[in-house]
């Protein structure tokens, strides 16, 4: 995958404030049976397919290192989105992916390629 894609996302992350509007353990406002397993929010000042900010999963490390993106398709809502994984461990990456793959939507994980040294 193009390094320019990842660099463009890095710029968005660097230039935006991360807003966590659904802290780990809180329930989804429309689906109370869904509790967020990680901090979840968005990049302030950006726009995603649903009209809100670009979604982010924030790992426990608290860093803003972008390691992967999750692409989602919701056939019921008829939309698709990108979710950035910031500071997520491998375990947290798998948790975010599992949460994004449910009876309402399907998700695909795209990992950032390792840089060649």
C-alpha cells in the first residue's frame, strides 16, 4: 500500500485533536447491549462517511501511533467508514476488529506496512 496514504493519515492525526466520546466500558447510545472494549472517538475537525469526524480506536498506551485502519460496511445503514487504530497493541487491534465485525456490519483490517530499514 502506498506510503503516501499512511503519511496523509499521519498528518490528519497530527493536526487534529482526538476526542474520546465513548470511553472504554461505556455503552453505545443506540445499542445499550454493546459496551466499548476500548476508548472510541473521533478526530475533531475531520469528516467521515457518516458526516461525523473520522473514527478512532485508542489503545491503552495512549500514543497516537497509527498502526492500522479498519474499513467497515454497514449494509443496513448503507454506509462505509474508516476507523483509525491509534496506539493499539496486537490484542487491542483484534478486540477492535471483533467489535467492528458484528450482526450489523462487516469489517476488514488493513495493517500499516513495516518500514524498510
